[in-house]
C-alpha cells in the first residue's frame, strides 16, 4: 500500500521495548509515515545499564533499537541502522557498548534534553517516524516472584534484566519510583492517535510497564484511538513461563481494568485455546484476529506479514 494513502490519516502510536517493539515498528513504517514509538525506560543491563549509571541518563538501548527499526530499506537507511546497532568488541572498557547508545548519550549531554536528542538522531537517520521515552527519568522494575523461596513465599526481584530472566514465576510488577511523570510528548501522541499498538514483547518488562505510569495508563484508557494488542509468538524467556495468550490479556485487564481494546492480533501457531483467548479478549472489549505473522525463525514476527496484517486492520475498521 502506498505511503501516501496514509498521509492524512490519524497517527499510529506503538508502545513497548526491545525486539518486540522493533518488530512492530519495522512493520508499521511500511504502512504509515505517521508512526510514534513510546519506549520503556527501565533497562538496567549491558551497555544501557552502564551508561545509565555513569551519566544519569535514560537507558538508551531500547530507544536505539526503535530508531533503527524506523530506518528505511534504502542504502542510507540500512547503513545508518547498521551504524546505530554496531556493538564494539574489545578487551577494554568499550567492550559491549553500542555506537547508537553512545550517539544518544552524546546528544543528551550536548542538548540537555532527552526528547530533543532523539529527534536529532531520527533526523540524521531519516527515520520513518518518531521515538519517545515513556518517562523522562530512569525507572526500575520490581517484581514479586513465586518459586524462588524454599518456604513457598514470594521473593522480590529488582531490575528489568533480573525480572526477564528469573527462574521463578512473576506474580506482579511495579515501578520504582512509582510516581514518575510520563513524557508529555508521549501523552499527547497517545491522546491524538488514531491507532495505538501494544506489544509484542516481554510482557512484564516491556509491555505492562506502560500501564504502571499513571498518566500514561490514563491516556491509554481515555484515548479515542483504537487499541490493538499484538501478541507474542511464544513465551518470552522465563518471566511468562507457563502462560498463554489469554493469560497475557488477563494481565492487561488486571493492570488497567478501564482499558478498551479494539483488536487482539494473534498468530495461528501461538493460539493454544482459541475459545479461552476470545473470552479473555471480550473482557477487554476486543475481537480476536488470528493471522499468519510468524517468520521462519522461531519466535520472530515477519515484518512483511505483520505489515500486511496491520494494513488490513487499519483499512477494514
């Protein structure tokens, strides 16, 4: 579908983090030129965690991945996406750092503003959309986890990396601080959106956190835009071990009972019990659209198939 078809249409806002959000953005940029990514800012591991601790900035990794996903497929876009994602391998202190992370931190230091820095990098890349943080202060995910205590009690696990890789069963999550203000530009984007996309991605560490920022949760519940939940192809790491897609929808309802969803987009291979999934979707006010969006690689969405599914959804509704 030509991009010009969407030039006068309401914008699409995609929320999440990591590889899941990147997959959604890579598909959405093929459908509309008006896409905004709202990205979680709770990463505490690797290069992002080190830069966050040293410079007191937002963790740049998920923001970098979102920018790279919005790069075009031409020579300029593909080259800059590779530059942004390049990771140094050395025996020194630079080992593991990403070029894109360093570029973002440099602009944040020079400009003194996270949103301005992201806009400048997007312009440099020729990105097909905008990238915003969900909050302007770094956050930590704190989870209650079952199965780690020999006595059967709940344990507290702190940090996005630790929550995503815990060997226990995540029961609940919260943010620290729990009163962080949302990014004003992100709130405006959600309020004005024609469509809002949640997921795919690690449910407790990339998707649910958006509902834990009070102002952002309220904006998602009050927006007149139609909300789409794009589900995962398989459980993400250990944090959702034993959960199915219906459980994921139930978690959304538990954290934001007032959230109204228009459509749940699910790949056929990931649906264990379609009737149970439809019942969970109905509690959110949603219909279920079962489609083929998986690539040949396990657990990975195919950008072209996902773009086609989004295009059909946006034109049909």
